[in-house]
C-alpha cells in the first residue's frame, strides 16, 4: 500500500470524494450513482467485509433481481478504477478475501471527516455528566463544531436514512449535554448558542424552546424570550396541529408578567424555575464541570431528604 496517496471522503453535507497526493494536492473523483453508493456505504462500515449478496440487498433492495452479480462486479470494477489509481495498487483501498467478500480498508490511506467526529463524541457521551472532566467537555465542543450538516445529503435509501438519523442523534445528544452544563453554570450565552443549534436540527423540541426562553431571560433579553414562545407555538401548530404544553404556557405568562424571581407568590402548579443571574464572564470548562457536579449533588441530597424514613417496627 502506498501511503503517498490518500482517499479523502466527506460525508457531512453532500458526499464528496477526492484523492490527495503527498504534496497536498487534492483531485476530485467523480462517481456515478452505484459506485458512489457502494463507496459511501463501505466508508460508513470501514474495516468490515461484506458478501456481494448482502451489499446488493442493502444498497439496492428494490432492484435486487436486476442488480445481479454481473452488475455488481461492474460497479465494483468502476469504483476500483476511480479510486485505486497509480501509485495506489489494486487492493490498496478496497479489500477482498477468498470468499469474494469486499470492504473498505481502514488505515492511513483513508481520510474520513466522520472519523474525528465519532472519536470525539461517542466515548464522551457514554459518560454521565458528573464523570466528565475538562478534556471531555472540550471534546464535545470540538466535536459539535465538526458537524457541518446531516451526512450524505441527497441519499434517500433506507440505509442512508438510518445512518443520517444515528449521527443526528449523536449531535443532538452532544448539544443537549452542552446546553445542560451551561444551565448548571448559569452560562446564558453558551446556553443560547447550544439551544439554537438543537432547534436548527429539530424545531419541535418544546423542552428546548423553554430552555432557550430561560436563557434569554438570564441574558436580560425578555423580548427575545417572549418571541421564542411565538416561534415554538407556530412550529407546533404548523407541524403537529397542537398547542404548547401547560408548562410552556406558564413560563411564557410569568415572563410576560415580569414575575421572574417571585416563585413564592405563584400557585404551586404554575411555578417555573428560572435560574439565577449568570456570572459576568463565560465559565471555563473546569467551572462548567464543577457546576454540574454541584447541581447533581444538591439534587441527590434534596431527593434523599424528601424520601420518607422507614423505621423497623418495634420487636
């Protein structure tokens, strides 16, 4: 395998393929539909081998009978010819075994924009918020910046839709974690940024609309908080033909009445938590993590105090 040439694949946004030489020169590689679909799927499953029957059934389920072994072999040959160009040898990028199974090699000759994204987000999101450290928070921040839009835009096959939804969930989970940490630390500006990013991906998240309203209040932007309620109500009415939840309506009413911070005067059913004013400077990563741990420790202590105490019956 010649490491002087790399195959660079961009999956975020529109699928793009290029070959990069040792001097950094990038040359686009045009691919027709079937070779492009085959490469995109193998890139998502890099390092794995698949039978030709399995690939045909996955990539072209509605055309399985028309895409026979001969057609698949032609598609594979066209893909090899397009990406395994000199000085790359046959098999440098596309692996195969004695059974005829094929796959895309994972190694230094493959540069995939999705690799760094997954390496930053997946292990970090597996940790609960209290177990995160400063490096984890920085990894989340770096990871969400790499998301330049849904993957494989323009691919409408079921396998592509599944992968698109999976990575969108990763992004939403990461943004949600960052929004949560911002709320714990009273970081209004960070919270606004991450809440808006979530709504860019899923406008129907009513819980996030409420958080964004709270963050606007923390930032001293009451008018924007009220406007956000109208955005939420319009989205729910247009897409789902429903009205906002009672909790959302109560929050809106309290903001509109300038009753922020006077929860004791409101009926218990209408009380809505609004967090204290943010610190003057944006919290550091370490401060955000510490705030999250304090918040969860306080919540745990409050829960223990509220539990009934059971004493053993007298003997």
